[in-house]
C-alpha cells in the first residue's frame, strides 16, 4: 500500500489519465504524443500544487501530492521501463542500414557523448561562475554527463513523425539507442569524482565505457541468438511472443548484474529479433503478433512515462533566481549538440545529398526521461537543486519545443533517400 492507495490503484489512475489524454490528443489536438503527455502531467501537478497552496488544510490534496511525489522516478525508468522501451525501439531500426552507418552511429554514441560531457560541463561551470552561483567544476561535469546522451524514448517517439530519409532516421534512432548505455557509464564516473574526489582519468573512463558496451552487446547477441534459434524450431505465436518478452527482461537483468551495459544488451537483442522476424525465423502470423505486441508496449509505456515526467514537477525544486542559468544551459546544450554532429552532418550533406543534415541531427537530439532520472538519482547536497532544476528546464524545452517543431523542420530540409 502507498498511504491509503495501493500500487494497483495508482496504476489504474495513471492508465486512465493516459487514455483520456491520448483520446483528447487524437480527437482534437493532433500534436506529438510525448509533448501532450508531458504537458498533461505538468498541468496536473501544477493544479495539485495550486490547490494545496489555496487550501492547505485539505488533507486529501496534500496526501495525493505526497503519494505522487513519492514515486521513485529513477527506479521506474532505469529499473523497469527502459528495458522494454529500448527493446521495442531497437526492433524498429533497419539493421542493414545500421551496418552501413555504423561508423557515424558509434562515433556519435561514444566520442560524441564524451566530447559533449566536457564541453557542456565546462560551459555550465563558467556560466555559473559568471552568474555568481556556487557550482563546482566536478558537479558541472556531472550535469554534462547526464544531459549529453540523447534520450532514446523521446527520439524514437519523435522521429516516427518526421519525414526523414532512411539514413538520417537510422543515425538518429541508433545513436539514441546506444548512447544512453555509454552516457550512464560516463555519468557514474563523473558522479564518483564529484562525491569522492580525485582526478579524472580519461583512459580509465574510456576503458570502462568499452568494457560495458562490448560486454553488454555480447550478452544481447548471445541471448538473442539463442532465442532466435528457439523460435525457428517452433511455430506458436503465443510462445514466441513470450520468448521475446523473456529476452528483453533477461538480457537487461543479466548484463546489469554482470556490471555491463543493460541498455546496450537489450538494444542488440532487439536489433537481432527485429531483423530475424523480418526474414524467415518466424511465420507471417507470428511476425504480425510480435510487431503488434511490441508496438503496443512501446506506445503505452511511452505515454505513461511522459505523463510521469510531467508529474515530476511536484518534486523539482524551482528557484526563479536560476532562470538565467536555465536559459544559458538550453542554449549551451543545443550549441554543443550542433558542434558534435556537424562533421557527420556535413559529410552526409555532401556525399549523400542530405539537405540540412546537421540541423536535423542537432534538433532531433532530444533529451527526456533518462536525463531527469539520472538527475533525480543524485545524492542530497547543495549542487542537487541547481542540477535538477536545470535538467528539468532542458528536458521540458526539448520535449515541448524541439519535439513539436521537428516534423516541420524535417519536412522542409530532408528528402527520402
């Protein structure tokens, strides 16, 4: 039980809100689902906070605020939802196209994250000093690490609505799927330096990233291959769908327990299943059921996650004196993203004729639930409030502004390959 409300009751309420907001969006608004769900959650949180302020004696409102504020968002995202969402997202990626674009994807997902971490971290530290805010360099680099990976959930939800070429679509999707595993390792290293002290050893960080990524990928490949072999030997859609579900949870759990990258493990497993299901490993009936099942999982969990993200307004500490830092952080993150993707964007524009490739790759690098979950996992301290509110500001800008304007931008600049 959570107060007077059970976990089942809370889940029922959230799903009802997701259904209602989704219906209103499809019937009237016709905006990106992620944006609508975040705004619905934020409006609900704002309404509850206003009601509590106007009627502080209302114990019912205060209790609802306390229950919603007590939701463990980092565990919900990193411990429960991420495996399913990454697996579902990876199944949508064209593996053949990914192989052709593997160099751009891997450099953006590894070196791009590392470069962005140092540029954003250093820039935020200098900005905080200029504004007279007490943010030390190690904690600024923690922010750089948690905000540098593009959010796979937000990117995949947004890219589906953009009229992108197969090349740009694959680069954005695959980079987002792989760079969160890298980003979590870099974030862990930066947080260790900030809390325990000591110097940053770039080679050690690179080594940890390589071990976690390669090890996680190996786990996903081995388990995915085993499941594909098992699926080839039978023709029963219920059992085969169950096998994919077991693979998503098992690959993530095993890799995490081996201290490898669970996200990369499920991404590799999802890529294999997606490619195998599109060939001869399954019958047409099983293929349809697998696609329908994971499409529903993806859509429902996406909507629920973005609703929860908006509701996190209840626990985010806001200080109007930090507004200048939030604006500078948004501009810094966007400028850094443009700088990181520019070499590949220029290459694709020149060699592949992808008009506006750099701008599309930069604007499509959205930040969302993953960054906020990492920020909420920070230990109590003077830097937590500043980093948490700044992260929320960047995430809200990304989901509300970038996600809403991405499709028109893509339609203007991109063309089918």
